[in-house]
């Protein structure tokens, strides 16, 4: 067999593998939308995709890797949506627009929360975890740019993490219906959040 023929076969196998992997991810996402990401199993995804359960191990080592891959894709889409919101000429400050866009995305997605719950304190990380962490850092950097908080400083990083944590908390309260039950709306709280972090940088520290 010539080298050219061998190379074409390898290329074809890689295309087929990538197509099958994409099909499995699509099936996993459909199942997560219907039944929730927290309860996602490889057996359920295999049935949804039309594969034998054992076949999925040729594409993902375990459930955690599958969840992290889905969440990394969602983080990339979230970052893109935030950048687009920042460039929008809609009413409100850039931070309010971006926070509202982030809340809308996070409200409809369980994969990021599910991915974080799969992580442990192990010093070893998989390729999927490294990709997820990279996308998470990229999201925080966009938030940092829009909030006007320099990510190079410890103070700026703390502020951005506080904003991110506040948004995550608002999503949990909103999705559970507790926010409405308490008589609040996300827009009101996002505007208040923006007010808390408005002002001249750096902040004044007490002695």
C-alpha cells in the first residue's frame, strides 16, 4: 500500500471519528435539555445517539469528560454572546448588557454547573478539564475587560470573581423561582451590581 493511500485512509478515519464524536455530543446535549445535565449518563447518551454503551468509551473516557466537553462548548458560546452584548447599542451600561446576556445563557444551560460539580481537588487534570479551565479563564477575562477591572492585579481578579459568583447565584435563585418569590427581578439586581462596582479604579482601601 502506497503512503498516499495510507494517508487518505488515516484522514478518512479521523473524519469519521470526528463526525461520530460530534453526533454523540449532539445527542448528549439533546438529552441534557430534556432531562437535565446532572442526571446525564453514558448509557443514556449511547441510547440517544444509537450506539452501544461500550462504544462511547472510544470517544470519551467517562461521564465527566463528556460533561466537561459540553460545558467547554457552552462557555465558548457564552463568551461570544457577552462580547456581542458589549458591542450592542442597547440601553444600559456595557456591564448591565453583558450580565443580562450571561444570565439569559446560563438560565438555559445546566452543563456548566454540572461540569463544576464533577471536578475534584486532584492535581492531575484531563485534556477535557484543561480545555474547560481555559474557556472559564477566557470568560472571566471578558468579564474583567467589560467591568473595567484589571485582571493583572489581585484586587481586579477578586472583583471579577465576585461579579461571576453573583451572576451564578442569581441564576440559581431565578431558575428555582426563589427570586420571584422574594419579589426581585434579575434586571434590578444586575443594575445594583453594576452600581456597586462603578467608580474610579483602583478602589480606596481602608487602613
